[in-house]
């Protein structure tokens, strides 16, 4: 064998060039998304009937956080090509070269498997299965299949983000019930108006990388109509926790007032179609939608966890 | 991406050929050391967590057995 045939330096860089810091790897976990996921997961834990040991509850939340983060890392690994060309995502660890795609894949896969196994073994099997379904749905169904193939990507893919309260609920009860499905439905129906508002003012980014978001495929007028439609559908669903009796008067008031503002913003976007203000309105709806979801679940936690539950007569069994 | 500086570093033992190996700058080494430290801390935390969960799970059984 000649010297020329043993150019081992070419096989080394994929390993040695991964100089990502701990902070770069944490960035792969999408910490901001993770915090909202943990928060909604906590609401499921707190609202579920029954008791759970605080240590086991902590493990459940940790697994939800790590599982959500791991699916975020796998999403960044798969979408690195389009992330590099989008304004919003071009600064992520893989496009900037701080973490190699192989490093992100290994990191995401390891954490996914570990979080599911630990959830299944230390909390319960149902919660472990639900976490596995959540990760698989986000990575395989949303990221790899729907995102680049249909404008309904975030409608169906939104299910992945809606699972955490169900997982939290299952961690306590070991089962799936109508109440936990109600919490799932709130996030599921909230996702389209939230993401379409974002897609409206980021549509050029999505168009440039051929991701068929609704504003790119159907235009802003149709997107505004769909935002209003899903916002209207969301309102009765936010009342379900009151109907099932695990939310009280403070939640009802918050859902009603927050819902009124949400609807007003969606209606304004739909009615005022002029291009000069629609981006501004979309940004406003996007920002408020985050606050709205946070408030709904915060109130659920306060009512059930801190003893602020005021029952609504006639509705509570 | 930070480029590793590579120099010719002949490996004499067990090797018939001179191969290129990367030379890490002090900054790269510091970054690797920091990452390894965080990883070690995470592993220690995981051991602690596993221990706590074991105590919680077994503790419940001890209470049940004593009650019997």
C-alpha cells in the first residue's frame, strides 16, 4: 500500500471539527419552545386527579423537557439545509458550523431514547409511550414528511406540541382521559393561528426555501380567513376544562377575556387586508397568542396547584 | 467553523506511514474541557436522580411491607 492511499487526515475532521460548546448543544434543544412545553406538561400533572411523588413528578417533567428538546435537535439536523437560507434560523448551531450535523443527530437520538426509557421505567409505561409518540410525530410526521409537502403541515404537525399536557396527566393517572384530551385540543387548535401569523410576516423566508406554508401556497387573504376560522373554533374548546370540572372561575374569566382579545385580533387581521398593516397585525396576534396560551395554563396551575379553585355552580360535578 | 490546525505528526510506533493528525489550539482544548465538565456534571446529576427514584420506589414498598 502506498503512502498516498493512507490519507487518514480526511477521515478525521468529522470527529475533530465538532467544537460546539455546551451552550451550542443547549441551543439545539430550542430552550424557549422547551419552556412552554414544560409549562403545559406541568399543567397536566397538576390538574390530573390523584397524587404523584414530587421526585417522580420532577422526573416526568425532566423527561418531557429532554424529549421535546431532543426532537428539536433532530428537527435542526434534518432542516439544516433550509435553516441556513432562512433569516430566522440562519444563526442556529448547525448552519453556523458550531455543531456538526452528525453531532446534532447523535445528541438528539441519544436524548430521545434516554428520555423515553427513563419515562417508561421510572414514571409509567403510558407516559413513556406518549412521549415516544410525541417525538416520533414531530420528527418523522411533521419534520420529515408534512413540513415540506403540504400547507396543512402545522395543522396536523401541531399535534406534537399538544401532547405534553396529556403526558403530564398520564404520569399521574397512568391513562388517557377526556380531560387530558381537552388540554391536547386547546393547544392543537391554538397552533394554526399562532403559526400562520408567524408565517405571514416570514412568508418570504418560507418561499425562498420552498416550504409550502399557507401564505406561500394560498396567499395572505386565505391565510387571514383560516386564522379567523381556527380562532373561532378555538374559543369553545378553551371552555372544555370548565365543562369537565377541573377549571374554575378564574380560568373561565381568563379564557373568556383572553379569547375575546384573541378573536378581536384575528377578526382585525381578516377584515383589514391592506398589505401595509397586515404584517404589523400578524406580529401582534403572534405575540398575543403566546401570552394567551401561557395565561390559560398558568391559571390552571394556580387554580389546582395553589388552591385558588373557585367552582362554577351548576357546571362542576 | 473553527478550523483545526493540522501539521504533519509522524506516528512511529506501530505505524509504517506518517499520517496527519490535528493539533488542537488552547482555545479548542479549553472548549472541549468545558464541554466534558458539563457532561460529567450531567452524568453525576443523573446518578443522583436514579438514586433518589430508587429510594422513592423502594421506600414505598418498605412502608407496605411494614404495614403487613
